[in-house]
C-alpha cells in the first residue's frame, strides 16, 4: 500500500461511509468522514449548510476540510460525492494518497439513499433525473482520480470492503 490517506470517492449511495469504516477497521487505520467533519465544524447538518450558504458555500467548506487532511494522521477518508467537482480538490486527492472509486448506478444509488431529504442535490421534483445527470457529469471525474475502481452493484458492503482491502494491499 502506498503512503498517505486512502480516499473513498463515488456517487451518493455508493456506500462510501460504511465501506470506509469497514476498510479502516480491517487495515488498522482511523476513519474520517469528510461530511461529518464539515458538519461538526459548522455545527449543522449538510442540508442546513446548503440552505444557509448554498452549494458554493458548502463546496468551499468541503475544499477546506480536504486540505486540512494534509496534517492529519494517515486515515481512510470517506469523501462526499461532490468532492471531485473542483479541479483543485482532484489535485489534492491525488497528492495526499490513494483514491478508491466505488461505482454505482443512478437507480441503485437512489434505492440505497432511500430518504433523499438529507441529500439536497437529489431532493428536487425528480430524484432519478437529478441522479442520472449528476452521475453522467461526474463519472469521468471519479475515474480521473481513481487508482482503484470497485463496482458495488449487486454487492453488499462486506464484500465491497474485502475487495477494496485486497486491491489496496495489491497496489504498489
Ligand atoms: C453531495 C454528496 C453528499 C454531501 C452533499 C453533496 C454530492 O455526500 O456531501 O449532499 O454533491 O454528491 P454523500 O456522497 O456522502 O451522500
């Protein structure tokens, strides 16, 4: 395994937070959830951050939280689904560690998220339309930062976590 953090990226509902916790446990590293870090720092949930400062305000805080990891002990980091939107973030991800992309389809992502009220970008009139267009726009960005890609469709978090650990251990 290369030095640095192990970043887990992918669309909402890909299972990033759950898989990150399992992988962290298996490889013996701490686990950081970037959305949870932002929420803790701001003292409010992501939905309220979107309401009060808009998506741009949230993205600025997300970039700050990512940069703060430069001085954090080596960890497994579950990133929010939009971390790859900003080009600067993509550079930071590549610089600070190994990136694992958990793939999921729009339909599967929506099914897993269930209640979209906690996902401001999916909670409009058509969740399916929003998920499909966001995923189409982002797929190439996830791929551009990924060192490792794992398809999660038809797999539970246990199986995905084992595959990630196997691939990470095999990566030079
Ligand atoms: C977002 C994903 C969310 C959260 C915010 C924006 C996105 O995180 O950061 O709602 O743009 O895809 P999860 O991927 O953990 O749901």
